[in-house]
């Protein structure tokens, strides 16, 4: 729903995947789900047969053994009692093994689904990632997956078994009397026919529930995340009113969904009543008005049928119940699969890809154009070469397209036309691993993980030892800064690095980049004002970080441009000037001279 | 939580009932409705068998004997079957819908109570609790707490059935009834064993779910770093390790469940067999008649299903109790901020602000502010300058009364902030924090926060905050949705919206806590000029407290308060401090060195030219 969103970049909601399709694709993603399915199915048949047989055996023992015409028949009672005990044991064991196996395969399958979906989120283009709320992405790999688990253990297989039981009951009924079998099916026809309707309604209702859930979570997060603002503006009442509203909406959406569930479920009972009445009335009518085609119906047939109807009703109700509960699970499953269906459009050539040699890289933009999907062109026909080892600053007003240059260089996006070449190789042909090894981007806000400084720095090179990190810090002139931290390298940075100041976070990001030891460094200069003394440190560290590498800085400060070997001025998506600072600033009426003049004016205040 | 395992388990069951009792007391009518529905359902299940018997006796057998049947009887059969079926459907609807409504209502009650606490508990409390924990308190913990309500009416209804069945058993044969009733302690033992085995696993699974979710959250938050350093594989490994641990715990819990379910199903059947064995010997010895054995055995089989439904109820208890405890911790937390009864001091110009011997520590013994004292005359501007962690942000939090001082006081126009009535401070002052928080609302709502303000005033405030340009360029102007789901704004744009929110209220005291740090210096200069000199939508007369790093910003202040380690080390004009304080000069000049205006005088482009646009989603 963002203004950035457009059909090409949005995450697949999965909403248009049909239920059966969801299951089919779900199994394809998690093949574990069908492992040993035959054995589980066999156990399930035994367990469900047992559930029918045990009461019958007990019944027989009571009726014939104990309550027999000639007093208790001890030997028959013992025989049946032992038989019942064996049946109970077999049923219980079968049930235990079946459920265990179901739990095992389901949980294994779901773990696979979770992990694959997680990985896929990271493989998605940056643009697509940004169209979803973080929380919504997280819920797709957590609670949405959890929703599926109940269904897989207690739903899927039992639905198949129920269907089988309905089929068997139907066959037995037809054998007894095909006329009455038709009566039963006619009684249930409204239920079967309405199932689709209810499924659709339920699916829509649960869709609303999920949306309201998201809105409610957002509302609930306001007094937590925005506590200071809510407090200092004294808008508690308004915030509470918004939350109450969201809570109420969620409640009413849930109630609506529950109504459909309940009505759909209770229909089964009414059909059963109809079937019973129909069997008796029509059975009696057919049996007493002997037509030539119904002469075989006797009182026994009618009574046996009344019993058969219960065998039919049980699984039908079980099946409807599962179908109803399944809507929620399928909805969750669909959303997770939706992630996997979203194309990861930057294709990694993988093993076939080229590997960049080490050493400073030379960069070439070969007639590169770029536009966001459905948007106007951001870059037009950029043709630019940067020799290896050079320090280049890209400047231009906001919206000029200079940040896009950084995204294309680091292959966060691919150009619409033309190619970006590193050491003469199109970035699209370079193996992703090699590209990430050789090219490092330092973004404006260096994101830190809730771990120690050492762990965050090591993100740049996983096998770095503490000594190597310290040496690396010393090279950047950060040794004394590390020493001022309470626990040195082992200092924890807090969530998103918030225990450190913004400037310190930048230092960690620089250290991380230095340890990664790239051959091409792409810097998106930070704009935030930070503690002045840290600012100086950052400047020094940056200076040393750029030494001996090709570097491209998206510069927001004129001082950066001044100290670069060369400045590239981007204006409205085109390179309008390039050259050393002194040369460009001398070109009167040029874009660069204008930018510089506004800086000088600012200096005066 | 130092109880031993066994007592914890017993306590869990008891506490589970207590949680349910809370729900019943809160929603007695819905509970009654659903229980009556459940009883109706049970009774009509029995009636169904009776109708079949009646039909056999009075319709089927006579009809086949006589060869004909009266239409009236057939109508009666239809009416009976349909009547029972319809009533039973009513019972199902009442039971299940009632249970659902009760569950959703209890969830809503708890969520309202929890969020009310979030809004009334002091900031110190918020700081002690991680965001994720508070969010899950209002969400999954509430859900877990009221989980047992779904199977509740069914269980209560079946308890009634069981009582009737048990009475009948005793009437039939005392000894056999006692034997048969041994099933109940067996069920309880099975349940305790289940709780004992499953509870720790379920608790662990809940923890692991939280950890899996934390990793996912953090990893997706840092997606850009992961991508640019090519660490997708390592991140996936990190996530997979936890996901697999969760899987293994779930499988272990599942195996226990797999053993528990059939045990529960088998117990009544085993009971029947035992009754049968005892019964046969009693019949042979003449102590009882066969019919009574059959009755007791039959009644036992009837209660076997209800026993299972009670098992389902008890099975929900461990999760429910854990959730309820976590929710209760929030609801029972105390420490509301006390308010006085004084109204906001009247006046149209800026307030006189007195900071009087202020001391504050978050952790006892660690002073964040110590003996801070300064006065700002109406309409003057003060800059608070200091290195990282010198106490600047703490001071602004105290000025907005997000926290109260340990010692000393803050006066606006002579009134102690603590004496002001609830909501009155906001009438006078506005704080703009460094990290701009945007509500899940449109631009207008984010600026007005519900106050009765005309669109003209909103635009004027946006203009003063230098935000009118990019807001006008948004697809729906003031109606554009912001927040996490809305348009991605850059950090600087967010700060400017947040500033407009303060300005539209025409505050007499404006506190800016590094509130323009992500705004380009040139734009910042225009904002500050508007604040000092006034323009349409902004009163020039407001008293201004500014925390800042940029020299140009600091230079605009009438006076500078230099903070160091929580103490005021010097006060005076920027020029004076520069001249007499070496540490001050070092602080601000160090910055001057690296600081130059950016090349971006204009507005940030919502089309995403900012690499991090959309990334900033707190």
C-alpha cells in the first residue's frame, strides 16, 4: 500500500492461491511432510478402525456375554474381554505411533518451510523488502507457520480418512439398499453443496481477521514504541481510543468468522436428522407399498440403515470440522508460500559466475539507465569510467539519482539498460560471493546486531580473530576509542546498536568494512550531526579506510568532494560535470559551482 | 519461581481454574449461554437415541407387521427427528459461538487493560521492559491466557453429564460404581503426568518462538547490511539453528501429546473391562444382577468422551497460566505518575523556565544529572551543549516530565511541573525527540494528534518546519498515510513532521532534543530562523531549549549551557564560552572541522533516492 509499491516490486500476498494448490505447493516446498506417509496412513487406518471396533466389542461382551439369555456366559465374556483388551492396546499403540510420526514430519516440514522463507526474504530485492512492514515479514516466518502445524497434525490426514470412511459407509449402504442410500445422500446434499459457499465466506472472513490483527498490533505498538511522544503530548486518551477501536474491530471480525464456522458446522447435525427421518419414513413407505423395485426392504433393513447413517454422519462432521479449521491454517500457509512465490529478481550466476581478481577495481558504467518499475527514469545513459585506486565523490542534489549509482554499483538493483562493469566484467555475471567479497557498501546508518562490538565487526570477515580486529581498529586509529568502552570489543551494542551513539555506530560500521577488506568501497555518507569529537574520528578513519582501494563516495558534504581525486556531478539523472574540485569550481554557472556557492553562503552564518 | 517441580504442576492446574474463574466472573452471561448450549447439545444427543428407539417401537415395527402406516405417524417421525436436530444445532451454535464470543471479549478486556497500563505507567517502567516483550504481552500472552475458554463450555456441559452418570452408577451398584470411578483418579494421574512432562517443553517452546521471532526481526531490520556483505547464508544458519531447536522441542512435546491422547481415550474402556471382570464374579456370587453391570459399564462408556474434553481443557492450562502471569505482571504493575491540580499558567508569550538544583539517576548511585541549575527568561533561546552521554537527553526528558527528578525541581512560570494537573504540561510545552515517532495515521493526524486544528494551521506548521514542500508532493497530501505501512520518509522528513506536530500546538516552551539532526544544515537554519523570528504559524515568543551539535545552531542561542558528566560546567553566550573555555572550544570546533553543509539544499525525494528510506521503521 505504499506509494512506492507497484505490481513489479510488491510481496506476493498469496491470496490468490487456491486451497488445494496451497497444499500441493506446500508439500513441494517441504517434502518431509509426505515422508513415511504410507506407514502413517496404515497406522491411522488401524487407529480409526479401533475407535469403531472397541465400543462394538465392549457392546457385544455386555449384550451376549454378560446379559445373555442363559445368564452370564463366563467363557465368552473372558474371550471377548481379552479381545477388547488387545484391541484397546493395539488401537492405543497405533494412535501413539501415528500421532508421533505426524508431529515429526509436520514439524520437520515446517522448520524447512520457515528456513526457506527466511532465506528467500533475504534474497528478495531491496525494493520488495521495503514494501512490507518488518513485523508482517516476521509474522510470515513465525506465527503464520505455527498456524499450519495444528492442521498438519490433526487435520490433513484425518480429512483423507474421513473421506474414506464416508466412501465405505456409502458402499455398505448401497449394498443394503441403494434406494435408502440415495435418501441419505439427498439429505446431505444441501450440506455438501453449501460447503463451497461456506469455504469462500470463511476464507474471506479469516482474511479480514488477519488484516484486523495487523491493524491491532500496529495500534498496540504505539504506546510502547511512541511512549515518549504520547506522554509528552498528553494524547493518552486519543491513543487509547484508537487502540480500543482496533481491538473492537478485531473482536468483531473474529466473531463474524466464528459465526460462519459455527453455522457451517451445525448444518451437519440438521442433515443427519433429515437423513434419519428420511430413512425411516421412506423406508417404511417403500417397504409397505411393495413396488417391484423396492421389495427387498424389510424392517431389519430400515433399522440397520439407521445405524449405518451414524457411521456416515460421524466422518462427515469430522470432515466439515477439519475443512472449517483448515481455512485459518491454509491462510497462514498461503502467506508463507507467498514469500517463496515472490521472485528474487537479481539472479546469482553462482558457480558459473566470474570471480573478480584481488586488488583495486576499475569501474565502468556502460550507457546505464535506470528507472523504478513503473516510474520515470532516474538515471539516463550514464557512461562513466573510474580507474582503479581512484577516490571519487558523487555529488548532486537530492533526487538527482546519486544514491542510485551506489545501489547499482553494489548490485542492490540491476540497470534497466546498459551494464555496470567491474574490472571489465558485467556485475550480473560475477558470482554473488565474489561480488560481496570485493565490493562493500557502507550505508548512512550502519545497522548493528544486538551483540558485542566484536561480533558486529566480524560480520565483515567471519574468521577474524580478536587480535586481527584490534589490529584493524588500530589501523583506522580507533584503538584508543575501543579502550574507552566499558568492555572493549566485548561491549554489547544493544538492540539496533542503540546503546552506542549514532557516531559510534558509524565507527563500528567503518571497522566492519575495513575488516572486510574490499577492493571497491562504496560509501553513502551519513548526514546526521554527531558528537563533534567523534565526527573527527570518523573523518580520520574514513581517510585511512579509503587508502589503497577504489572508492566511490555518495557525498553529502563539500569537504568530501574537495578531498576526492575526482568529483562526478549528477543532475537530474545525468552526469553533467566531472573532474577535480578545483577545476569544476572554476567553471562558472556550472551545477557544481552553484552547489559550492550555496555552501560558502552557509559558511557565513 | 522457586517452587519445586511437583508443586508447580499442581499449582498450575489450580491456577488454571483460577484463570477460568476470572473469565466466568467477567462474562457470566455469555458463559451461561454457552454452557446451556452445551447442556442442550448433550441432552439432545441422548434424545436422538430415544427418538430412534421410539420410531422403531411405534412406527417401523408396527408398519412392517401391519403392512401399512398412518401418515400422521410419519409426520411425527419427521417432526421429532428434525426438532431434535434443530434444537441440537441451536445448542451447538450457542455453545461454540458463546465460547468464541467469551474468548474474544476476554482478549479484548485484557488488551484494553494492558494498553491502559502502557499509557499510564511511568517512562522508567517502559525503559525497564524491552519493546518486544511489551508487544507480546498485549498479543500472544493474552491469546495464551484465554485459550482454555474455547473448550470450556463443552467441558462444563460434560461435567454435568458425568455427574448424572455417576449418580446413576451408584444407584445401580455401589461396589461396581466405586470400581468404575477409579477411572477418574487415573485420568487425573495421567493428566498430572502429562503436565509434568509437557509443561517444561511448552515453556521452552514459547521461549524459542520468541527467540526465532527476535532473530527474524533483527535480521530483516538489517537486511541491507546482510545483503551488501553477502551474509545471507550465515544469517540463514543463525535462524535455522533456532528454528531447528524449536522443531525438536515441538516434536518432543508432540510425542508426549501422542501418548497422552490415546491413554485418555483408553482409560474409560479399560475401566469398563475392569467393571466387567469384577461384575462377572459378583453376578456369579449373586451379589448383583447382570443388568446393573451392564448399566454401570454403559454409563462408563458414555462418560469416556466427556473425560477427553476435560483433558483438552486441562491440556491448555500450562500455556494459559504462563500467559496469564505475564499479562498480570503488566496489569498489576504500579507506579502511576502523580499529578497535581494546578492548571497550566496562562499567558501568550514564552514561559519563564527555572531548573532548580536538579538531580536524577536511573540506576541508584549513578548520577546522570547532578545539581543542574539554570533559568531561561520568557522568549529566550538556550542551547544545551555537551559530549555524548553528558546528560542532555535526560534533561529534556525531565523538562517534558517523562521522568521526575530525584532532587530539585523544574518550574514553568513559577509552577512546579509535578503540581500541574494531568495534560496541563502539554498545554504549555512540547518536546521534539531526536528519533521521530510517526503514528500509523495520515499526515494530518500525525500533526494534529486529534486536536481541533484547521488545515490552514497544519500547513502553516508544516511550512515553519520546512515540511510543506515534500508533503505537498506526497500522493494524497495531508491525507497520505504515514507510519510503517505508509509512505517511506527519510529520517530528516520524519523529524520535520514531528517538529510540525509540536509547532501546531503553539507551545510556550519548545524543547528540541537534537530534533533536526538528520535535517540538512541549511534547512535547519531556515527552521531555526522561523522559530526565532516568527512567521505565520509560529510564535516568535516561545521559550526555546535546544540540544544541538552544529555550531551554526548553537550560535543562534541567547545562552549556552555546557553540560559535562551531568553537571553544568559553564554558562554564557557562545562567544563567551568559546573565549574562556578550552574544553568547550574543543567540543564545538572539533565539529567545525568536519562539518560542511551538504550538497542537498532541497527536499528529500520520496521516490527513494535516500538509500535508507523505508529502512528506518521504528
